[in-house]
C-alpha cells in the first residue's frame, strides 16, 4: 500500500554576491541534469557584477555520476514519483526566492534561466510564481509538453522569452525543433530564438546580448 508523508527538508543554494537595495537585477539560474549549483554558477562569471546577482539553486536529488564514488551530480526529477518531485522542487525554489527577494528592492528586475533539464523545471516554476519577472530564458532546453499551457501562457504574455541553442548541440535535432515549434504555437506567445556556434553548454556572449534587450 502506497503512502506519502510530509517533512521538513533543508537544502542549499548559491549566489554570486550579496544582495542589497542597490541590486538592480537578480538571475535565478537552474542547472541541467548531472550538474551541481556551486559549479554551474561559475559559468555566469561573464555577466555577474555589483548590481547583477546570480542565484543558483540545486536539484534535490544527488547521485554519483560514475559508479559508487567520485564526482557527484544532481537532478531535478526522474519519472519515479515525478509529481511529488515537481511539488518538492517548486516549494524549494519558492523558499529560495523568498529568502533572496526579502533582501532586495521591490523594483529589482528578475530573470529566470533554465539550462537543459533546468528549462522544463523553470517553466513549471514560472507557471506557479507569485512574483513578477521580466525575462525567461530556456538555454539548450525546451518547454515541457505536460505544462499547463493556459497558465504559463498567461504568465508569459507580457514577458520577454528566449530560446538559445548551439549549432552543435547533440541533444537538439530537427524533430525536437519541430516539437518545440508546435508547443510555442500552443502557448501563443512570442519567443525569440537565438542560435550560436557551439555545443551543449552556457553561451555567455548570447546572454550578454539578451541583457542589452
């Protein structure tokens, strides 16, 4: 007989610098499968500064990447008890945001970025958010096909939405591009697609261009 139980859970997150009333921008960046937030946040060195703070939460499930020891990675969810995983990480991300935003000005501009698996995660979080944000960036990832399209569409209708993909990304092919085009049409939102020369990794120059927009 399957049962569930609720309990308190402690988790960490990382940020590039202290947040204050002088902080203009906060970027919440969600990593991909097998990554850890303390290393993922380093990929944004090229855009962080005194007024732009990068915040990197981490997937709640960690595992050894190869066998039973060595390097560790994390994941936001798996197919096993996926709805509970989603509920748990949304609650965690909400708490991270509450902690961070309590230290910032009410006028701070917020960008949400999901990389690879983090793209689906950030979409599910965005659909449930209670605070406004300015930009949504899906980097080397995609909209999840099981999202509440009506809810997410309403959240994104006044936002800037970007999809970034590398020309040599081994996880993105023509079939996946076609699937995403169909999902974007279903969402009925404007999405700016940016293609860069590179593989499945953060492309800082493309992010610099987005910042200017």
